[in-house]
C-alpha cells in the first residue's frame, strides 16, 4: 500500500455546521470537529451540508447564516479555522433550477461547486448538471469520486468527466481502507495517476477523521501529486 498524500490545508468537504443535516446536532460537536481539523493541519474548511429537496431543503441563506455563526464562535474561542459557506448538492431537477437562478453556494476564485449523485448509477441529469454548472461559470466538483460504482474500474468514464471540466474530490479516510475495499483502491489509483483535485474529510462527527492516518502521511508535498 502506498503512503497516502498529506491532508491539505483546506478541507473541501465537511459537514461541520450544527443542526442542518446529518452532521453535528449541537454546536459543541461542531467545535470538536473544528479542533480535530486544526490538529490535522487544516486552516480552511468548506462547510458542505447536504442540499436535497426531499430531505434537506436548505436555502443558501440558511447555510450562510449558520456559517457566520460558527465562524464567530470559533473566533471567540481563539480557534484558527476559516469556515466558508458551501453545500453538497444532490443532482436532481431542483439543483438544475438553482443553477439557472444563480442560487448556488460556490467557493474559491474558480467558483467551485460540490455535488453528488446516486452511488450505484448516475442520475439521468448527471451530465446535464455538469454542463449547466460550467455554462453558468461554475467549476463542478464531484464529491467522493471513489464511492461511485459506475466509476470504479472505469477509467474511460473518469476521463470523460475530466474532459467535461469536472474536478475530483476524494475523501481522505479512503486512503486508509484495505486493499479489498474498492473505494480505497480507487482513491489510491486516482492519487497515483494525479487525478485528484481536492481532498476532504466528509466528516459528520469529530471521531471520524483517522488522525493516525494523518500522522503517517508522507512528507511529500500535496502539490507534487495534486494540482492545487
């Protein structure tokens, strides 16, 4: 098994906001996540609660307000972690409507937008969502690429998404999974091939980081293997 990449200073996928989705229910849990991220060397985290119409119909304003409240609390406690508002959008017709209306939370100079689809099979709207995001000036970032069954062992499909301008986000913990894990092997192969654009913890609670994995990380700079 190869050494995993070191965790970057920005966590691009984290369910750190309290009371919005299946992440922490209380502020104290969010603060525990923040402290764990800081221990890992993370300096900026993109808060990415699930946004899906039937389960988590969150508005952009709800997420912005929750982000601002958490940031204020972190500052008051002297915790050096910047929190950016974002979301993990589920591909559905309402997502396409949000893109059309410009009601999308994006982060970074490239206006990155994190999105996901069904694990077993891509939604019929999957490639349409990528096209609409790109056309509207956003950078589509596919969440936890290593999880999707339709992409595992499918380099042609991976290459096709890259050609469409899709960036790949991989969950950091996947590198610690055993060889028998398809998710783990897919993450490692993406790393070897230099196809990972962003790392994220995808954490929903403080005890799910795998700090020992972070401690074992190679001293190799992440920029040597990951483009940004």
